[in-house]
């Protein structure tokens, strides 16, 4: 991988403007490097060594169907080997002074940032993200790791003196210690941030890791692994096995050598399999981050232009393929028509096409399964409601995965499209009489990930903050009604069916989850 020498530009999900020519020149250079890396065959990484793939699967770009690479079709046996290597490496890594672990992890983060352009371009090709979205994902990865390092420093390595009831012969401490080996299972949609972030937390805390990337984003997994190795993580501390969830993911879930498991992905797999099935002999820590059905509420007191922009960005950014995507909007009756006019106008202005091209804001869906979900939702919306804009496949693109951002109205309140996560660019809008109705409908779902509110009225805002059931809320946010959290700024985690722990990534209480407390008493 190559490092650009020019000064780095920091892109977050809240970066609104896409007109920095220096940024685009750097991205184009990264894109050229990325293109040269496509089409190779990749193995799995166990005990500090790349093992050639015995069997492979093909990953093709949703942009134009070109070959991204051939990736190892990992097996349960591969995972067993990786877990065995991790178990050997874990005690030594746990005993490594935390300041040394922090130094390695900071190096890892810096290496990710230094390669942001190339990594973002590879990610765009692999999963169809736009320039700014992919750059944000790469930089978030590095900032998540840095934030967990900051937390270690701010808490003296989580090794703290406790009281002694006045007896100077008694010395007590609270020490947080790693569990041993963590499994990390990642989704396709933030293929670096939701791999490097949680793995970073587990690693800085002194655990070894066995990591399984999504099969829709294996190249991001391979690149992250190369950098973990280059950064100097000792042999066996970071292991990576690509392959199907039913084999690789399942083994991570069943293997007795895994002490803790972090899964990010759908409710269907996260809750029904990972959460329910992980612990066997005794309870083990399992962190499961799942989907959302994220609402935005627009009051009569809202700035409608701001609300429409915030909803458009959150509903359609990366084609609605974010756990935090806005998929429902409840608007107070007097401003319903004006809000819709503004939202439809902004949505029709979205440029769709190859997302590595700077003129395009929106690229393709990740795969044919997502397109089928979109088509099914559109057919139902036509039958049971009214489509204001969108509802079709965009012709003339490199694949048939480009779909038009879709706004639906007049759906019955009990329709499943109000409840089920679709993960496509599809937003339903309803008229409500009161804000309490809106909040009740917003809360009427198993999910509780993010929510947005638009109003200039202080009391309305306080009422929303008091009643909304969501782990991440935004008020009057043009940059994204429900999306765009950043480490150390907006901790990100779900309530209810969106997450199991109530502790948010990039937040104050996250990295501690990869450790267990030991209370130590020493009497002279
Ligand atoms: P997914 O559930 O299909 O897959 C997630 C991962 O689980 C993949 O690596 C997959 O291979 C693996 N897997 C599949 N079967 C498994 C099994 N039986 N055991 C163990 N692992 C298995 O999710 P996806 O389509 O990759 O990602 C989209 C989903 O992720 C959406 O629901 C989205 O809301 C959610 N998500 C949540 C967050 C969050 O922070 N809460 C963030 C991003 C995405």
C-alpha cells in the first residue's frame, strides 16, 4: 500500500461540501492505486502468517461488476486454528504494559489515516460508497481506535487504587483485565469502521482477536489485517478468516475458545443466533449491535429547509444502507405539504452513478438481494400507498443495482413498511396531528437506534428528549437527521432490539466492555 505525502484532510460524515479540489486530486491518486490492487487472490491470516486459500469465492464490484478479488472460503477448521493461535498469543499481549499496547494501536490508527485515499477508493469499489462516505468510514476507523487509546490514558490503564477503611496496611486496587480472545463479526456497510473500531477496542484492552469480515466486503477486511500486521501487533494477536457466516461466523459463535463475541449486523442473525446461542457452559460477554427503523419528526416549529436536507441526507446517503438511516418521517399536519415539497425537490436533485466519480452523490446498492428488497418494498408501496418520487431501477449504469431514492406517503399506520428495516433508499412519510402522536409512532418498533427531531421550540425539544426511545438522537441537524455519529463526539449504540448493552461505540463506557474487573487486596 502507498502513502500520500500531502497534508491530510479530515472528512467526517457531517462534511457537507464536496468541492475541495485538493481532496479530489488526492482521492483520484488513491483510486489509481486502488485499481491496481484489484483482481488478486487473498488468503486468511492466522498466527502472523497469510495462508493461501484452499477454496475461494468471488467478490465483484456493485459499480460495474468488475472483479474485486478472490477470497478464501474459510472453514470451521480455519476458525479453530485461528482461535488456537489467538489463545497462545493472548496472555503475552495481556501482560504487555498498556502504554505499549496503546503505542501499537496508535500506530495502527495512523497507518489507516495515512492510507485514507487508497482505502476509501477500495471501499467504494467494493461496496459502492461515495467519495465522502468512504473517506468518513476510513477516518472513523482510525478515530475509534484513537478514542479507545485516549480512554486508556484518561483512566490510567484502568488500574486504580481503592479505599482501605483507614488501615494503612491494606492496599486495594480495581484492575480491569482482558477476557482473552474476542471474536469480531462485521457487516458490509461500514466495512472498516465496524471492523477496526470494535477490534481496536478489544485489542487495546489486551485481548487477542479473531475477525470475520462480511463476504460483501472482504477486501476491506484484508487491507485492515495487512495494516494490523504492519503496525506491529504480535503474532497471533490479530487473526482474520473470510468466508460464509454459516461456517466462519457460526464457528466463532460456537467455539469454546472464544471468551467474548462482538457482532454487528442484522437483528435476524444478531438476536436470533448470536445473542441467544453464544454462551454454553457459563455466561460470556456478547455485544450485539443490530439494525434500526429510525424516525425523524418534524414540528410546525421546524426550519423546513433544514429538516428536508437532514432527512434527505439520512434517508438516502449510501442508499439507505446505514443502520442509522432515516426510514420514517412524521410531520405535523400544517407543514406536511411544504415539507414534502422540499424533500421531493432535494431528492430529485440527487446525482446517481459510479460513486468513485466526484459528481455522483449516490452509487449502487450492495448486491442483488438488496435490489430485490427494494423492488418488493416499491411494489407494496404502489399497492398500499403512493410513491411521490423514485420507485425504479436507474437505467444506463454499470449494473442493475442503481435504484432511485424513493419517498412514499399514505401507507396505513399498521403497515409493516413502518416497522421492518429495509436497508434501501426508501422513506415513508406520514402526517400527524400532535408531537406526542409522532413520538408514540416513532417508539412503536422493536428498534431504538437513532432518531431525529426538528423544532425551534425549547419545550418541544425537551419533550422529545424525554420520551424518545433511541440510543442516539439529533435535534435540528442539517448534516443528517438520524445519521453521522463520530467517535468521541456522538457515542453510537442502540436501545431495545438495536443493541444489547446500552453502551455506545466511540463513547465513554465502551472499551471497558472488553475487560472484566479484578478487585485486588494486599495486606502488608
Ligand atoms: P448480516 O446480519 O447479514 O451479516 C453480518 C455479519 O454476520 C456478516 O459478516 C455475516 O457473514 C455474518 N453472519 C451471517 N450468518 C451468521 C451466523 N449464523 N453466525 C454468525 N455470523 C453470521 O448484516 P449485513 O447485511 O452485513 O449488515 C446490515 C445490517 O447490519 C443491518 O441490519 C444494519 O442495521 C446492521 N448494522 C448495525 C449497526 C449498529 O451499529 N447497530 C451498524 C451497521 C450495520
